[in-house]
């Protein structure tokens, strides 16, 4: 007579039933990490867009002020004041002007 195998209390089919649950659980964990990563990347991109918009507004204001300053510096009155203050130049008198034929 053949000896009967010892029973350990475990069913052989039980191991096969656990594997699909482990696969499903693993997929769920991977999906959870992916979802979290997508959320973090979305927030990071939104902060970068916000910073870029702030920088754009700052540069637009600088451009506007420089355009106004350039227009002011190109005006004849401004040039006249600048030459008198910085370079101590005066308007020429009639005797200093030479007319060319």
C-alpha cells in the first residue's frame, strides 16, 4: 500500500487563486503612483506657466516704460535740456553761425 502524502492544510488551488489578485493589486498600486505623478506634473507645469506669465507682464511693463523714455529722449526739447545740463552747450549766437553759399 502506498503511503498517503501528508496534508499541510493548504490547498493546491489556493495559490493559483491568489496570483490574479496580486496582479490586480499590483496594477492598482502602479495606477495610483501614475495618477499621483500626473497630478504632481500638472501642478509643476501650472506653476511654470504662472511664473512665465508674471515674467511676461513684467517685461511688457518694462518695454512700455522704455518706449516712453525713448520718446521723451528723442524730443527736441529734451535734447536741448540734456545738452545744456550735461555738456554745458549753448545755442550759437548770430556771429558764430556761418552761412554757406
